[in-house]
């Protein structure tokens, strides 16, 4: 995931040891295996990255939105970042929504 130049990324805050139900939910949302998810969480790396450009944009943005919704509803803290030309900056949920399009209905 680190090779992306323009993307939105989502990182779980801290290093929680989630049970299987949370990991299964994250697997269904992100498409990453539970092993990959555990490793990313343990290392403080993004659990999901959505490329801002390219053919898969239409698929990855809805996954990002659903993952954000799940984590918010579950009370699991997370941080969003924007990667722009390789530079990483923390962003708010409002900024994310502005980037992917106001009123976007990707789900």
C-alpha cells in the first residue's frame, strides 16, 4: 500500500487486539485478510487505502466509506490521511467527504 502516490488511507488508532467478530467485519469491508489486518494494526499502518485515481476508484471509495461508517458506529478510533504526490497529511472526516465528492452516493 505504501507505493500509492494519491490516496486516502485509514489507520486504526493504537494497537487494539480485536476479537474475531471485529476482524471478520473489517475483512468483509476492506477485503484484507485477518492476518494482514492484525499486522497493519499492530504496526500502526493503514488498514485500508483508497486510490484517488484509476479504474478501481469506483470500487475502493465505497469500501472506505463503509469502513469509516462501521468504525464510527462501533466506537473504534481511527485516523484518516491523504497521500498527495507521496506526501502524507492527516485529514478530518469532513475533508475526506469533500475529496471524494459532496453528496456522493457510492454505497
